[in-house]
């Protein structure tokens, strides 16, 4: 199935893209999707081992299961305010 | 009326004040986060906020709703600006009003503290020497217990 | 510049905001005490503040100086209005600014709490039924240890 | 010696005056001056037994000694803010 990854701020600069659609096995978790991303060529391998993620705009834990079309956002430490 | 928005235009304190304050309210509190000319001892010339806008809008609304619970009224407005800002520009504005002051202070403080912890917004500073860097932020924690499939 | 004044004219929030905020300040906090339309469950139509003006000016200045110590800056303005006020009128305005937000919240809160405890000001409420009464206040404590001859 | 008393808010209404110059023995304390005031005709006797006072615009305790020309203010419970 396909999920859409989004990258922000320093992670966006690291991977050189703000968005990427990629394939994961059906029923894959957030952790598994992140492993797939890190295995890609380019800056993906330099993404931190522990990264905050949101699935469909809500913070999610690594064991969260993904579904077709989910939006998986990789979020650097936040600095608003 | 509770309002929570991520905005690109300058934040006007007078507009915020005009959106709160009912006849039954005895306390109005306005907090402004302002771009300052230094950070961690380094002179700052300006900065740029980047946001995951769709999610930030939802998180800001959730924070506002929580704070309104503490406030006990629906007179709460919070705006967070994104884009390029200069020294002295308002990056975040929070206006609340309530019958009594304790609730106003508590709600206002809740909003800004939670913004710092949870709002998916990032800050790139431009220093006096021309260099730029992403400000080291706070790792947003997933909600307690998280969600399992 | 620290300012602390008892005033007869209306308090303008924009003026207060204009008196604080330096380039090194990341947080601005404005507190407004506003005349509300009820007190202890009784509908209020308006009120009048009476002050021991000479002493109130000195006490307000002392409170402001204490708060500025907590604030860590001299960007602190507090005005208390006296005379006849209507619902929605600002009775007290406190504006502060500082590099970091915690100090701003603490200083602002200190000023309003100490005003309630120590400022020689009295409030006469006019109720919807036309009656008037002095609001039951707080006995101001003499300074710790007091002064002996 | 002479001291000047000032009355505010409900106390002003109680005694029917905002100011009064009166005589106390040399070296009199705040407590002694208050006793003298309460002994006067009119509403003075209805002043509370415990009353906050300021001498020369500073809060003072009952044992505070007075001097010629001092300003003794009788302060009802405050209600500013």
C-alpha cells in the first residue's frame, strides 16, 4: 500500500524533499515505514533514529499501524511560540 | 468565541483585545511572544517560522479548547504567525478574558506552554553574521498511551 | 522605565503596550482589570473608586519596584484609575516585558495580587436596584515587624 | 501636639469628615490617638476597634509613636484592582 511522507524544517533539508509517496507492506507500522525511509538513497539514512511522527495530523507512537493513503509526517523538535 | 489560527499576516494586539471581554469579565490578559534580538547569547537579525500548517491549526485549536476549560469562558483567541519576521514582530498572540483573574493567568500560561511543547512549528534564525540555523526545539511527545492498531 | 500612577482619565491598553518592549524582550504581558456587571451574584451598574491618592501612588510605585525585581527589566507600567467607571471600563492596567515569559507572568501577577492586598483604594458599587455599597475589602497588613518609636 | 487624621471611604462616611486636626499628648502612639478619636462625639465611636492605619503614607502598627504634624490615615479594608 502507499503512504505519503512529509518532511519539515531540518528534516526537509536533510532529505531534500518536502513530500514523498512510497510503498509499505499492508499493515505496516510507523516504525516499519520509518525503516523503509531510512534505507533509501540520499539524506534519508541521516534521519535520527528517534523521530517524532504524526499520522494524519496527530502525534503517533512507533507501533501505530498505517493504512493506505495515510499521511506520515516526520517532525523535528518543535520551536514555536 | 474561541479562535485558534496559524496566520501569515502581522498580529495586531488591538484586534486580539477586541475579540475578548464580555460584560461579566473582570480580567483580560494579553500575551505577546515577540522576536527578540538574541538567542542563547547570539545576536539575531530576524527569523522565519515554518509550520505543518494543517496539523498546527488542529493542535492550536486543541490547546485553545483545553485552556478554555481552565478559563471557564469561551473568550480565548490565539494566533501564531508563520513566515519571515523581524525583531519586534509578534510571533504569537494570546488574548483571554474571564470573570476572575486567576483563571485568565492560568489559561494564558497553558496556551503558551503547550505551544512550546506541541505545536508543529519550527524556527530558523538568521544571525548578525549572516549564518542561519534551525533553533534546537523540544521533542513533541505522543499523546499519553499513544494509539495502537 | 518603570511607571506607576493613579489616574483619573481612561486607561488606553495601546498606550500601555507602547511603553514596554525592548529589542531584547521576547515576552510582553498586558493585564487589564475591567469593571464587570456583577459581584457576589449581584448585578452591578457602575462603580466609583476612591483612593488615598498620595499614599496609593507611593504604594503602587513600591509594588512596581518589587515586581521589576522579579521581572529582571525596567519595562513595567501600572496604572490604577479612580473616579466613576462604567461596565467594561479598565480599572487597572499592567504592562510588562522581559526576555523570557516566566518572569513576565510572575511580575504581572505580583503587581495585581499586591494591589488587592495593599493599595489604599476603595470601591463603591452601584447596583441595578439603585442601591450603593462599599465593597468588602482586604485588611491591609502593616509591614512585617512594623515600626516602633 | 497636633496630628492630622484622614478618613476614607466608609470611615469618611461614618465620621462625616475626610480630615480632622486634633491634639494628642506628646509621644502618643497610634493606639492612643485612635482612643482619643473614638471618644469624640458623632460617628467616631462607631469606628471599628481594629483599624488599619498609615502614618505619613506608610502602614503602621498601633505601637508606632507619633510626632507633631504627623498624618494619621484610617484605612478601611482595601478593594482596588
